[in-house]
């Protein structure tokens, strides 16, 4: 509780100040709704919000899991083959530099409207941090450690499983935290063009000039991110209690 107390206090302070500023007409409610209005909107449209929230969460998690599996696999392959790394990694960097909102219309053409496009968008945005961080961790092993394993005639598989992956754990964990937030961004970008979820609610609210609906969706997206990061943190502490891969949280 002590760890979250400062953040909770700051949130309550900002909420209270914003409520006063809006109610005193210092800030127009057409631009920034008061916290009271946002809560009333969340209650009024709770059915739509809940349905959209779980739809976005499901597609985000699917895309994120795919990016974890594919990103980790590619990073391991790159660490084992410098030729493959030089051949494929530049294309991964290229996809990372292309704005997802520019790629999303193509995904609709390829996958159609709905969940497949949203999942693909989430996957594309979130895979590069996993590749980059995992590869950096796998390549961070010192030459002395590698030489020690080779003295005992360890196979490439044993070096990977017993040395490289444990040494790369802190890097992998950091990449997962980064990709978790990016996967939500990718899902929303996909929903803007493919429909469904909180992204579709935000897009519809934009045409209606309903900023209260937009802020309500943004709050739920923040909650979604906190859930994902919190789940990672709990898993991290569990692994740390079983085997101390790293000395502390990143």
C-alpha cells in the first residue's frame, strides 16, 4: 500500500482540481469533461463499455502472445546465426519505423474487418521490443562464461537454456513490459479502421463530439494496461522467489 500511496494521492489531487476547474467554467467541459461527468457516462454506457473492453482486451492479449512467441523465437534464431540476423533483422526494424496507422488500412484489405486485423495490428506493433530486448540479453553473456561452458563440452542447446536465457531474463522482462503497452496501442489503431472494441467507441464518439465517452474509454484502456503490467509484475516476483534470475525489478 505504501508503494501506491503517492500515485493514488496525486491522482486524487488532480481529479479534485480538475473537478473544481470544470465546474467553475475555467476549463470548458466541451474540451475536458469533469471527473463526475466521466463517471456518470461510464455508468450510463456500462454495458457498451464492458463489452468493448473485453473485446479489445481479448484481441490485445492474442496479438501480444503471438508477438511473444514469434519475437522470442526470432531472437533465439538470430543469436544462433549471425547470417540470419543480418538477413532478417533489418526488415523487423523497417516494420517498427512504419506508423501502424498507415499500415492498418492494408491489414483490412488482407484480413478483413474485425478481430483478425486488430490482432495483426497489435502483433506488428508489439513484436519488435521483444526481439530487440531478448536478442540484447542473449548477446550480453560474457566470453568468459561461454568459454567455461565450452570447457565442459556443453552443447549449443545447454548453453542457450542454462546460460543465455537466464542471463537474458531481465532484458526479456523489460521487453515484455514495453510490448504490453504497445500491444494496446496497436489494437486501438486496428479498431479505428476495422471496427469493434474501445477503438470503435472512441471513433464513434469523435463524430458525435462526445469527449466524455472518449475519456471514459481512455480510462478503461489505462486500466487494461495496468492489469497487463500488474500481471507481469506478479509473475516476475513469483519467478524471482523460485529462482533469482536478476537482482531486482526493472
